[in-house]
C-alpha cells in the first residue's frame, strides 16, 4: 500500500517532537518541506536533510564515487566505487566509450561485480552481474534512469553496520542482519520459506527481495538444510530489502574499530551529521557509503524500542538545528 509523505513515521515523529518542545512547525510541498520556529530561532528540514552539513559535504556524500575516491586519498579503508557516465554526459566519456572499460573492470574482478546508481539510496537499483549478458542488461536499465553509475567488486560480506553520528559523536550503531532461513534438518527450503513469509509482521520489503527468492534454483528449494544451517535470502543488507537491525554495544568484539572507522570517514569529509555504513569483508572493515539524509523509517517500524531510538535521535538533531542544548536521554 502506498504511503503518502504526510503519513510517514518520520513526519509523525517531527510533529511529536515539535509539540513537546513548543516548536511551531509548518509543512509545505506535501509534507516534504518543514519550517521550524521558536523564540526567534528557525530551521528548515527538506526531505531527510536538517541543514547541518555544508552543501559541498552533502554533495560529496551523495556521490558514491567521489566519496570512495576521497576516502582513498585520506587513507581510509573503503569499498571501491568506479564511476561511469551515461550517454547524457557524452562529453565526459572517453572517446573509446564506456563498454571496453566496463568489460575490463568486470574481468579484473573475477566476472562478479555490483552495479548501482552513483546517487542512490536504500539498495534501489543495486544489482549483481556475473556474466556479460547480465552486465549489459543491468547497465542499459541503469542508464535509462540515471546519468552516472558505479561498479564495485562483489565482496562476500560477513556483516554490515550502520553508525549514526552527529558533530563527531556516535549516537547509536547497529548491525544489519540479512533475512535468512534456519535449517531444522526436516523441512525443505521451500517449506522453510513458506513458514518465514507467513511469520513476517511487516511484508513491505518482500516485493524487493522477490527477485532473489524466485531466482533460487529448484534443487536449492528442494534441499533439506541441516539443523542451524543459514540459507540467506538476499545478498544485500538494506533494511528496506528485508534486513533487520541488531543494536551494537560495547560488548561487541569490534565495536570500537567500527565506530572509529566511521568517525574517521566523516571527519575526513567535513560531515557533521551522517549515518555511515561499515562492512566486514573477510575480516577487513571498510566504509561502504555515507548518508547525510537521516532516513529511519524501516528502522523505526521494527518495534517500540527502535521507534524510541529514532525519536531520540531526531530530537537531538532538531535541537542542533535550532541551536539548542541537546536533550537528555529519555
């Protein structure tokens, strides 16, 4: 079911926070633009942007290839994003065209790469290519909708984390758990899948991972996994693609390394407010991307605890945007 802007969890939280803090809020552009005012102080919120980053910092973070290049320049471990411009930007494409360079990159990385929009979010438009036919189809589809795209080597990630940062302080962090079936030694994959679907409280992400599920070969669907074997349903870690958040605390073995890497990334790019995605690739931590727009719809829908965390973070951000003291932890 389509969710209108005015019905978003984000909008409801903004209204609640402003009411609790006696901040006047006015909504424009179908609840996509907000004007906040109290005691002569004002702030604007556009989409999921709170105006706490410079225009340059926002543009860099939005550009995956630029972020990748700058993190490399600063010696910060990252997942490579190789930029390719579409036909709309023909003046910026080598005279030999994109295709020879794309094939060269594809071959260099074992004929297994990830293709995505250079400026995209939520895992939308992200595809994996493992043969030239797939690659051609994916590239043509992406260039129909986007002026620039990125290639990255496919990496079999052990984990992905999101770290929320405001003014050099980590507010919270969580691990993204991909949807997976757990074998019981008796049921086939297809039976486990049917039980998993019927047990989901929120099926909004199901259409987005349907392609992965339907691509499972018959022999895999007929297979009976042994007890506790995990059968992952999606190679992506996005919450909007079915992953679930597990909050990270100091008890996690690599928590300090994860947050320090995220902090070094935002410091290098002069970013004040961001959520940083950090991945574990074969034991090596890398920055995957940096998001200046703080979108927590999927996170907040998980349950009351997550909703409270989202509200607390938005409350802190609004106080910063209004140049007020940060709120006490609820």
